[in-house]
């Protein structure tokens, strides 16, 4: 899996403890179930997850994609006013 992070992601994560978690969450919509990517600098509360460490250099990345195989590329971007990290699975915000 190739990790592509836009400018500022590394600094953002390091300033908040040096670890970024990426996981999936299930949502329902008109076409059925949708698995979206979520991120956080702390592990998500709730159900036990099986995070896999990925070497990205500069900070720790832990990924749990709910049993889906790793994508060819995981893109990390800073988004929004509060500057949150958004993750994209081979160019998509959902797991395909």
C-alpha cells in the first residue's frame, strides 16, 4: 500500500501525539450499506479493532479496514476549518 499525505498532515499528527488511526465505519443509505473511512489521532471508542501498523516515517499509522484488503493507495489530506485528517481509499472516501 502506497501512502500519499498532503502538506501538513505529518506536522498535524505529530503535534497531537504522533499516531494516526484509520478505520472503517458502516453507514446505511438509499443504495444499501456503505463503508466509510474515518480517522483520528486517538483510537476509536467501542468495538475491539485489529489495527495494523504501517510504516510511513515521521509518525505512526495504524489501519483497520474491517477485513477489506489494503488499497493500492491511501491518501491522507487535511480538511475543514478545524483541520481534520481525511482518508481516501484509492481516490474514494469509501471502501470499495
